[in-house]
């Protein structure tokens, strides 16, 4: 004896056959459409800002019971230097103005997902609040290359201010 057909499947088939999209398919199409503007917002390389490609020159090395970052010489030479950085804000505080946020190489496409690993993010602490935006921002400040930070972040920009 065959099991009885599922009514939900029959409804979905009838909707599809009537040239209307099933609500789940509609939702998936909407999510894909919303993600494309963020994906298309990849940053162009600028000579006046630190390159994300340079910051990506790090590898994790096992030391005893944990992994620590080992930075390329070019990255290590930026430690404690005034730099300019460009990226996308990921707020860490409530409100439309931020003094503590993460600057990421790629825009966030999901509120619960990180857009990359620790090599593609910089913790930023500003002197004055910066207005939150979905567009790329440029900030300048003192970069610290973190060799053993307990939070797992590799880079921190302090005394930061908005820049052009």
C-alpha cells in the first residue's frame, strides 16, 4: 500500500503550475537579490590606504596548545604606524553614530555572518563618533598588529578619525 500524497506538495505543484512562485522560492529569490548589491560593492584598490591584500599576508602557526598569527614582514612593519584604511562598518554599539566598530574588507550580507576571517577585519576605536553607513568608509589612525590577542583579532586601529 502506498502512502497518501502530502497535501503541501500538491498545493506547491498547483501553485508552480499556475505560474506563481511558491512562498519559499519567492523568499530565496528576494534574499539573493538583496545580497547582490553588497557583493557588487567590492572595494577598489587605492594607493593611499593599506591594502587588504597586504593584511591577508598572515598564516596561523601552532605553538604548544594553540595557534598564533605569523605576519609577513610588510604587515609587521605597519605596527604602531599612522595609516589610512578603507572598508565596511560592522557596528559594535547601538545607535547611528559609532566610536567602536569593526572595519571589514567586504560588506556584511547577513547580520549573523562574518564577511571573512580575522585577516579581513580591523577593530576600530575612534576619537569622535562616525555615522554608520552601508557604504565604504575611510578612517585613519594608529594601527596595532596584534600577535597574541585573546579575542582572536589580528588588527586594531586606535585614535581613529574619518578621512577621505
